[in-house]
């Protein structure tokens, strides 16, 4: 427990309502968190019932886990692909190995225990229950950061970096690198509630994240994200809400307008590109040409994907086929070849989607984004003016060149290219990710310390 008045005064109010919080989600049970009198601050401010922060624990029934195993074992398999590679999709051998391990060896309970060992909470923002992890550092002057996952990710992606970010002295850093870490589940993902009306777009989520950080008492903070997490962090940066000092991204939107136009018109590669820019062009050409199928379906018809709500193997295959580099790494994992992820890492994430039945509700974020006025592609530079730190991993959907990053972000405070790493950077390469987040935000810490003084 922290003794910070800004945080604990709200936690104290939340505790009073915890018993009545109820189980809006089937995985909710009362918290055993205890508060001492030192948590009660004389300046406790009025807080409405909708603003309470309720402790959250997940607890899966044995019946749900038995049903999952039964469904995996009852899978009706298709014929094997008729090519010797993955050009037709995730190969049958990969998914069968995954299913065999999932049904016969995998155990969800250790992941559930790891989650429940963390401080998890639920709070209502703009009419929707938002789930989040909130771990405060023991170090003074820790920098608050809100980290946002993407699809097909979840809070599972960030579990490996919580310790290094909040307790750097135990993980190769110094106290000056410490963060207070907030990791929310996107609406319709994981333990967050599923929107029942339209309108939960990335800009609305960005606003909700600012509300969350202010509700937690953080008046100055930074944001981090990849995939949807980058889009939401960049939108926050464009809005320039009070207190947002800067952002770090591991999937930046840096494509210059002339490059975006040339790609859209299927023009030839410009001869003026540097080697790094040519590599990015080739990656984007492949992605837009062959790797965007999942997004096109969810952009247009997410509700049609009934199969991934009924079949755990169907869900797993759908999630594995996100991008070619990640899919091949995961295929190697289930083929017994060591990689940055383990079989349990992969299945922890898929099982969370299955148990919360969020395969389709998570996909609606793609559809919601198409309802916004067209303002360029997902990777097109947006004109972010506040400080930005960039990590460019070689196995990302595209590896943003430094030249493009400098154009996209006039206030670029950090850039690092990595020869390794995939789309799920915090998950697969947590050490490199952590080191970049520390380094990327160091220039901004002095601003926070000046505010405090």
C-alpha cells in the first residue's frame, strides 16, 4: 500500500463502496485489501458514486475451464493448407500443437494468481466500467505513466515490465528511473465492460484515460503505447490535455504524406529513399497488400465473427494471424524452438480473451474507428507537437526510420532502432522495452520535479 494522499484518499472512499460494488462481471469478487488509519486524509474531497475506484479480483470457475478444455478437444479440423508455408494463413500443424498443449498441459490458474497479486481496480468513466492495474513505485519522484495495449493484446502484454518500471533498483536501473504504472484494459477488452452503444472511439478512450489519471491524483504524467495504444497515446498528445508531458511509442505513426499517397496509389518505390526508408516501404507494401485481412474484416463486419466466440481454437488462430513476424515466432514456440515468448505467454493472452468472451467486442474498436472522419491511414504522421520518444523494432509491422520520426515528431526526444523485437515489444523483449521507456522519458522528469517544487 502507498501512503500517498492523492491516491489513497480515493482508495479509502472506494473501500467503503467495495462491498456494494457487486459482480457486473462474472470474474469479480470482493477485494481483501485492508486500509489503515494512515490512509484517511483530513482533506478527503467529495466523490460521487460513479467516480469510486473499486478493488477488483478475477476468479474463474472450474466449470468454465472444463468447458474450455472440452471445446478444444471437440474441434473439427479443416484440411491441411495446400502450400508448404504460411502464405494461406496459420498452418494446421501450428494450431494443432497449440490445441494439444492448451487442452492437456496448459494451466490458467498461475496467470490468474499473477493478476490477483497485482493491485487491480475498476472505475466507471463516461458510463462504462474500466478495469486497470495500478502499481505505485516505492521511490520518491516516480513518474506516472499510463500504458495502453492493442489488439490482439491485453494487459498480459505488459506484466513483464511492471516490476522493472516500478522497482528499477531491483532490475538494473536507478531510483531516478522509477514509474508509477497504470495499465487499463481497453473498452470491450479483458475485464473492462463491453460498450452497449456506439461511440467508444480512440478519441473517447483518450479522454477516458486522462480522466483516469486525474482521478488517481496524477496531475502530471506520460503515456506509452503500441498498436491501438499508440493511436490512443498520439490522440491524447494531439489534444494536449493538462498534465500530459509526453509519450513513448513502439509502433509510431511516421509515414510522410508523399509516401502515404504513393503507397495508396500503388506507385513504384521512390528512388530517393534511404536504405532504412526502403525497408519501411517494403514492409508497408507487404502489410497493406497481404497482411491487413484481419483489420479489414473487423473494420467492416466484426459481428460476423461468431466462430471466434464459439470455438477457442478458432479464436486462437484468428489472434495468431496478426502480423507475419509475430505469427512465425509463435509458430516456432509451439514447434519447440526457443523465442522471446513461451507457450504459456501466448495462451495466457488467448485464454483471457476466451474467458471474458471479448473476441468480437474487442474487434468493434476497428469498426468504431471507421466511423470517424477520414484523417489519413493508421501509420500516417498526425502532427504531434509535444515530446515523443520512439522505439523502432525490426519485427514491427513497419520499422519507422529515424528520418521519418524526426519529420513526424518535431519534438522528438528519443529514438532507438533495434535489430530484434516484434510487434509485442513489452511482451517479447521486456528488457529492451524497459530501457527505452526509461531513457525516452528522462528528459521530461525535470519538468515533473519542477512542478513538485
